C-alpha cells in the first residue's frame, strides 16, 4: 500500500516535471529576437495586445461551451420546453458569435490604419524580395540611393516606412518583434510602417512560401540609437574600401576575372552588376547568404564553393571548380569590404 502510494507520488512528480518542462519551453519561445509576443515596436505591441484579447475570448468561449456540455449531460430533457431550447440555439449559436466576431473585426480594423499610416515618417526604405535574398535600398538626405542587401538597421523611436515589392514571385516581409507582415507582390508596392521602441538585435524572415529556398531567406535587424544609425548609414554610403593585403588584392583580381562583377556591384570598382546583392560593404554585415551563414572568412569560402548545396536552386552558380587558393583569396577580399 505504502509502496503503491509513493510510486504514485513519484509518477505524479515526473508528470509534473514533464509538464513544467513543456511549459518552460513554450514560454521560452515567447521571448527572443523573433517573437511577436515579445514586442519591440509599436506595431508588434498592438498585434500582441490583439492576440491576448483573442486568446482571452477563446478561453472564455471554451469555458462556456464546456459548462453547457456538462449541464447538458446532467439535466433532464423534460425540464426544457421547445421555446427555451430555441432561445438557447439562437442566443448561443447566432447572436453570441455575431456580437463577438463583429467586436473583434472592428478592433482589428481599427488597428490597421496605424500599421501603414505614413504620418510622421522620418525615413523610407525600399525592400525587394528576390529568390532568395533581400534587396535593400536606403536613401541619403539628398535622395541618393544606397543599395544594400540582407540586413536592415533602424533608428530607435522613429517611424520608418517600408516600400515592399518583388520582381517575380510573392514573398512576405516580416520582422515579428517590430510589426506585422506584409506581402511583396510583383507589379505592386505595398507599404508597412515600423516604429521600433527599443534597441536590440532581431530577426526578420520570409513568411510566404516562395520556392525551394523559402526557408533560407532571413535577415538580421538591428535597432540602434539615432547617432549610431546615422554613422552606420554614412559609412554604408561610401564606396568600397581598397584591398589592403596581398591576399585581398589577389582575391579582388579573382573576383573581377571570374566574372563576379556581372551580377554583383562593388561601388568604386568595375564590378557593376545588379542581378545579385550589392557587395560594397558585405564584410561589415552580420550574416551571409541572407541570414543563414555567419559572416566569417570560412563561410565566405564555403558559400562561393558550395552555393547550390547551401541554398538549393539559388541563381548564383557554384564556383567549386576554382582552385582553393583563389577561393580563399576571394573570401579574404570580400570579408575586407567593410
Ligand atoms: Cu521569400 Cu518565402
């Protein structure tokens, strides 16, 4: 008897431990740099509030349905006339859902203008969804374009309007910590306004299936103090740094002589392609290949030599046929483009 009891307790505590672990894992998923429930922007805050209201509503309705189910299993059929049954169906099945859903619809619609209103916008960033990376264009105060790729930096506390489009297939631009997601549709430009409320590093991703490497197009997002942001943008507007070491010079030569410049631009050199990402400051970026590789020399070399294996169906050809020392030199050259 005693053994039986202690076994039960043991089993219960194991079960509880398991439950706590699952709960901890679920809650851990709620914070972090890619969570809509750990908002760092005004848009994400509204969306999180809407989510919690909907959750609360769903819980209430679930509790009511459970209570009615319990009641139905206990009550005697003859206690109810046909009229009260009709009222129950009309009230619970028609009036209640209409009122609740209309309330939620109105609340949701009221949130929408603020998510795309360009009032008080201090800056505009153009982003195009490519297969499978992000073309990003900032502008200087004089309106001159600064082409970047696969990374977004924003000044804290300022409203930034994103113009979102795509040349071929539909993508969806989403930085869960900062705001809602908006589709990037060929032939149209959609607008999204984000206003980060705190500094930090976040992660954006493509939220619409767009082809083989859909899951391999992400981007780091950094929210900075305004002064640091201005400094970063001014630096990104500069032409590329000259190679400093002999290895980097060798890499630049390999880069230009193997035709990389037909697709990639390195401002200030003869490489002037616009098919692929602008590489003028690729060495200063926080990730490589659209958020999927670290931005170190090893990764650069691996990427150039194994492009198609790392990102299936990518448009950039694999340059694995080049001798290893050329790949190494190119990796050093690109990493040096800070
Ligand atoms: Cu781009 Cu999915």
